[in-house]
């Protein structure tokens, strides 16, 4: 990314910042790394803190409007004085939670999903939240296997939404969840599935809607595509009998 001016309120000669992630493609649970370069302006500036946060697109329950919300945050350094003309680099290090929402499935973008790194700098008693460096979050092997099983059964991806809060009965350790909406093929007692994939250290809960019981699998149980597809089909037909 190119250098950009900080805090237009500081006027001409303000400090500049550039954020360069080491890569833009990650898996849940990995650590986002990179380099943040600060370049001093025409005068010394008092930097109170430098913070990195991962923001994703959320949807409001009430208005269905979307907004960006941080799901991971780390203060990298501060306070310090950035001298006029000084060039200073800081390492970006931000662990991703296992529950971080996916932006891609099967190598393809999920409609509606968005994730980015935002660098926040507090300087001279003001806060600059900076530009957004978009990144991709791809599925873990167990998540990818489940999504392939849905496709093998004829389901098709529609869009993804992230909702704030705790889904009823969900084994979440965060206060948000992602719904991946899939169009159902003929033969099931529904038109769409709003899929929740709750990843735990040893298991994954495959929940085809917030009002139905999950199919809980150990991660190693997702390694056999035929067996996984059969278990998923049996579960779907038990909770959504044909109409």
C-alpha cells in the first residue's frame, strides 16, 4: 500500500503511514503479520499508541444495514515521539480467532463477506483509523470439507452475513456468528439453509439454521468425503423432512 497522510486536521507536513501485510490470504487461527512504516512529517509528533485491528462486515439485526466491526485487536506500540522526517517500522502481529468469518469458500469469494486490517494511530490527542487493507479468510480443512459436502448434495452458495450476539444454543466463544446462506436442491423440506459452522479445537458444529440441532463432528471425521456427505444428508433429512 502507498504512504498516506495521517489526520488531515494536522495539515500540510503531517506524518505518513504505510501498512504492508506479508500476505493477504489466511486461515482461521493463523497470525496476520506484516510491516507498518511511519514517516515523520514537518514537525515532531507525539504518538500515543499504534493499534492493528481486524474488521469484518456485520449486519444489524434491527435495520439489516451493514457496518464494519473489529473482531480482533492488538496494541502494537506506544507511546513514543515520531521525530520530523524520521522513518520508523513496527511489526504487525495479529492472531485470528478460530471463529473469524470466512470470505471465501471453494476458492471463490462469498457474496457479502468482507474482512480487512485497519491500522489505528492515536497522535496528538486525536485518532486516525486509517485505510483498510483487505484480506481473504479461507476455510480450514474441516470447514472446506463440509462446504464441499453441501455442494455434492446440490446446495449452492448464495451469500454470507455476520450477525452480532450469540446464536441460541451455539457453542460460540465469541459474540458474533456467520451465516452462510445456501440454496437447497429439490427433495428437502426447505428452500434455503442458513449454515453456521462453529469451529472448536477438536470439533466442528455444522448447524443448518439457528433453530435446529447441529451435526457435531471431530475434525478427523471430515476427511472421508463420501462418509461425510452421507452423514450430512442423513442429518439434513432428519431436521428437514421432505414436504
